[in-house]
């Protein structure tokens, strides 16, 4: 059975963002605009994406 995955793109800069938002982005492997990562579609990832939803673009893979 294939596990659902999310492709997460950092669309906006982390400059001027709070420490918490920057830490969440880094925990997802996103450091600069244009960075993309593939993460499992689970509750932990959904919580992280919700914290920085205004900075990222999420698509299902």
C-alpha cells in the first residue's frame, strides 16, 4: 500500500519571521525560498504546515 506524501514548497522568505515559524520551516527541511521537500501526510506534518501555511505551497504527491 502506497503511503500518502506531501510536496511542500517554501514560497516566501523567512526573513523577519518569528523564531517559532523559522524553526518549523527548518524542521521540514526548508531554509530558503524555492526549497522543496517531500514529507509524509500525517498529523505531525499537517500541524507544522498549519503553523506556516502563509509561507508554503502544499501539493499531494
